[in-house]
C-alpha cells in the first residue's frame, strides 16, 4: 500500500535539506518552510547550485521549530548558529565572505522560491525510483541520489517510477491524496545540472546526464504519457494544490491514494 515514507524541506534554496515528520500546506500549495529563503546577488539574480558549484561546499542544518540554522563554509573552522528571522544579514555576510561577492537573503512566506512557480506544490518521487536510478551509477547509493534530486515527498510501498502515473493527457487530472490532503500531478520535473554533481564537493559524475537519459528512456513505464518527454532528463513529478487544502498537514505514514 502506498504511504508517505519521507518528507524533506529545503528552507534555504540550494542548501541542505531537513527531514520532517509532518508539514503544513500553504495557500499557494507549497509546503511551509520549503524554499522559504533564497540567496540573491546584487543584480537580483538567484545564487544557486545551477550557476555556482561552490554552493555544494556549504553545510547547513535546520531546526524548523526553533527557526535556527547551523551553518558552516570551508572558510570557517567551526559552524555557527543563526536565527533565521532575526539574523538574515549575518547569514548573508557569512555567505558573501565565502562566495567572494555580496549576496542577500530574501524570504517569501507565501510561495517560497520554487523552480516552477506555476506548480509550487511538493515534488513527488518514490523511494524505489531513487534506488533504481542510483543503481545506474556505480558508487552512488539511494541517499546520494536523494540529495541530488532534492524532492519533497517520497512514496513508499510502490514500484520504481510509480509517480509517472501522476501526469496524463492535457485536461486529465490525476490527484494524489496524502492522508486527507489532495495534490494533483502536473508534469515530470525537468532536471538541471545539480544532480550531475556530488552534493558535498560539487565534483561532476562523468557522463551523468548521458547515462541518465539512456536509462530513463529504457525504463519509462508502459503506462506513462510519453508526450511529456520531449527529452528524458526528467525525474520526480511537479504538483499543485487548491486553496481548500490550506492549513492541512501531511504526516509520515499517511496512506497515499491516486485518484483519476
């Protein structure tokens, strides 16, 4: 039986994630605290792993309830703890010093800073999918792949690529019910350069994208709508929600149903 196996939030976009027991759905459909903050340069552009591989060298841990971040860059001998609400300038100063240019930390409590602003709901993947994809790359395991893909919701108790049923022909809506919370699938998520890199060092895995595309094409489930795959560098599913789900909570162990 499908169930919610893991929920991962990424309070500061591009930095490390935090595993939580439960998460609240915002009016936008996003999960509370996910990508709540993002790093920007002086021109107002995102500073993220896509554009700057040094981001991978920054370690962070979050205490969601106490609203603190444990932060360490290679320039620091020991980590420092900051209040996420009261010490944003201090966090930005540490990051600026390491990156070598001025950055600021911005906050969005309503939407966060998702890659797909039209589908800001949690991204969905199954644990077996992560395990299968990791097997394509000698030396990588499921946790390595989890940190590269950075999805929010992991579904347990299902076969690999189960989530590819969550998108269908235009006009057909496939709903994912997690406990009493409903989301609906939109499309398979287009991946960027980040999964190709070691999440700790930023070192690229040789031929990662080429291997990924070959294997993804070969393992695409028979029932998946191939019209969404103008290329096969796609994994996990983007979702949306409706205002009726605002304030509802998803919790580890929740039963998951797919409704078409």
